[in-house]
């Protein structure tokens, strides 16, 4: 029996730009069950990045509720949000966000080292093997292709065994073939029980997900699939 891992209720977020207020999110309601692969799709300025920041505990809503794994995290302190983020969420970004002077293995190790894990190296090697990079783990980012960089970023995201993986435009800097290979990794992780949320503006990427949540002007305009 699956359980709801993400639930939002009337999430609202406003930003001030000079004397103007911009409504980035307008009463967002949806949920994600454990083991789902969900796309949040929208064009630039739709509010999808703001929503991802809140789902990733990088920001807080002005009003409404965000329940993560049964805990309402909407009004927690920034320090507590950082703890939850480090313990339960894996991030994959469009620009990879790898440290250039560290090897792929060392980049993947970092979250575990911050958490004081004693078996960081072995777990990092295992994560890199999952994404097919066991033969490149000692290479620095400058020695890796775009697809290999994103594979490293995925390994870093999953090495802590997070409750959810949030991927922000994960194929945005990749060619079509490499992007398909990266999506195949996400689908494999999902088939093994992982909960994946992909934020994208690309229809082809969204189609790879069982559920699609379409957002425009800060509102959900359509949801496809179960959930």
C-alpha cells in the first residue's frame, strides 16, 4: 500500500519587485505518492521553479501547507528546513552543480561526509555504479561529458537514499540522445521504488512521467494521470 509523501494545500507565494507584487504561486493543491514519477511542467515564469524551491525546502510559502512525509514543514525554521533537506531530499540541477576540483567520487561523497557517514566512499562508489559511471569515478568534472556530469549529479542525489529526488530541468543542457539516457536512469530508479519529481518545460520530458502536473501563472491548470 502506497502512502502520500508530498501534499500541498493552498500553497501561495508572492514576491515583491520594486513597488509591485508578483503572485508566483496561487493556491497550489496536489499530492505525490511514494514510488511515483511526476512531472511539473510549465513555461518560464509559470511558477514551477518557485514550487520546486518550496518542495525542496529551499524556501517557505507565504500561506498554505506543505506536508512532507507526514510532517508539516510550511513554517519551520530555515535551520530545520536545512536538516530535512539534507536528510530526505536529493537534488539534480540543470547545471550539475559539481565542484570542479573534486573527482566524481569525491563529489558524490560530499553529502555523506557532511552527515558524518563512516562508509561514505563505499556508498558513493555504489551510487556511481548504479548510474553506470564506475569507470569514470576518479575523473574531475572537466574530464567528463555532459551526460557523465549529469550521471554524477544523479549519483550524488541518490547516495543518501532520500525520500524524494527533485530534478530541475535535468536534460536542459544535454543533447536529445543524452537526455533520453538520463531520463532512462530516472525511470530505472523509479521502477526500483524511488519517488521522482521532474520540473521541466519540455513536453517530451514530461511524457516520460506517469503523472503530469501543468502549471501556468502560478496555478495548476491540469493534472494527468493518477494521484
